């Protein structure tokens, strides 16, 4: 459990304190953290932010972009809130990557059982959970915008996935601009209120990105990996404990989109077990769910 991990402190004068935080105002003088602090994990760090009211489109974007970025060695930095934040952390973990969560509260404060589970997963995977607030500090309206300067400050660039016209997500993006860092945004449907913020960012200087390769290019990372589809396929299939099941699922979904119960009948297995396998494959970006039916990507 996350509570079993000791809280440590790193100060601005200590070795290993991220140099990028020197661009942040108000100044960050010290950070409290749980987990394994390695300066190298911040070399290729990317702030991933977005709407708490994440849509299925936003979820699909996260599941498409984050796994290949994590496998390329990018550390995903976000705020561990529900919505895009939590989804980005989880997608990174599922791909075996490193992720850092910056809290808007003290390190002994979580807002739900689900957040507690994610907290534990991040630490167990070798990641970090950190805050500038005392361990018992409760979140307030002002702590989240203040926290955002650290999310942006730790990172080499900012990636925005969904955000409304007055979304707090835009605060982090604007901080990225202020800190003279690349700010990227994934274009959204013009019919969605969750796209107003990201589309505004693109009109006002953010780089529009639609693939992990474009994000890596903005970070100055050359990808030497195999094709994204090949890698996601391997991760998804390796995650399945039943040999050959992944190939059978894909074979059925390549023929036609299917609901879970329809697919379960074709495969001769129970719906609960199949749902677990589909979730792993969806996180890895190999299948997607739309309008109640699964299809292969």
C-alpha cells in the first residue's frame, strides 16, 4: 500500500533537484515525495493534461499515444486526478513505463479508493508521487492551479488531450508557453465542448499532434522502435495469460465488430474473463470499444 512508503524531501540546493524547476514561479524550494527519485527519469519527461470529464474520444487518444511514448522512454507527468490524468498514468503503467504524479494536496491525502490504488501502482512500478505541500494538507481551489506549474516545470513539453473553453487544463498549457516549452494539443471534434480549449490552443501557438511519432519529434527523441501496431500487438498479447487467446480475439474482430457477449459465445468463454482480456488489449491500443461493440485497430 502507498502508506507503507516513507515520505522523503528534496530541496532546491540538493543534488538531483530538477533544473527545469528553476523556470517556475513562484519558486519551488522543496518537494516531498514517495517512491524512487532518479534524476534521469526527468530527462525525457512529458506533461500530459486534459479534461476531468474525459470522453470516449479522449480515452481513445490517451490509449493510442501514451503506450508508445512510454516504451520510447518518455516519463509521463500528470496530476493523478480522474479523467485524462488517471488514464494517462494507467496507460503508461500498462506499457511498462515510468510515471510521476504531482498532487494538489499533501502526500497523505487521497480523494478516493481508486486514487489510492493508482497511487500504489505508481510506486510499485518505480515511479514517483510528489507534492510541495505538507503531508496532511487538504486540497483547495488554489492548490491545483499552483500544482500545475510543477507539472509543466518538471517536463520538457506539455501535451493537452481534451479541455473545455475554461478548463484548468489550459492553465498548464499556458504555463508551458510561459516557460518557453513546446506545447502540443490533440485536435478534437468541433462538435464537442471538450474540444474548445485544445482547438483554441492550436490556433494560438500549440503544435497539433495526432501520433506518438509527432510527440517524440517535438521532444527531440528519435524513435528506433518497430511499428506502433507491432509493438502494441506484442504488449497486448504478452499480457494475456491464455496462450493464443489474443490471436483468436483479433481474428474474430477483424471479421466484424462484436459486442462482448457475442464474442464470448464465438470463443466459448465467460463474459467476465473475456472482458478482462479485452481491457488489457484496449489499454495497449490493439482493440477499441465504440457504441457497445469492440473492433480491432
